[in-house]
C-alpha cells in the first residue's frame, strides 16, 4: 500500500471528510514522526510498533569500480520493531471459508 492508497481507503471509510483534509492529516502525522526521529526521539504506536534511529559510524569503504578507498560519512538509519499485537494479528491463522 502506498500513501495515496491509504488516503483513498480512509476517505472511502469516512465520506463526511474531504480527501484533501485526510491528505493533510496523513502528511502531518508522517512529518511529525520524521521530526521526532530527527530529534532522537522514539516513535511508538501501541499495537503497531516502534520506530527509532540507529546511527552508523563513519567508516572506510571501497569504490567497487576502481577499488579506491573512500570515506563513508556517518548516517542515521530508521529502525522499525513490530509490536506484539501486530505480530499476533499477522500470524493469526485464517479460518477456512465454506
């Protein structure tokens, strides 16, 4: 699912809301999550999971084409850990349909 599909689904479930307003809400939520991660905060959505940032130290790498040594700058990587409820829902066995 991509963001536009999410907005479309929310819009179809809430016909009393304008799609542009739903888009603003989704964009604001995502923006606030990114800002929290930039500050070094952890974003926890109960029943879904938690996002945090893992820092990778600067290191020496190699250019695969030339083999020359290059310096790779430090980087921040987002890390997602699924919540217990989400894992349970994903692994729940489906009932056979008649």
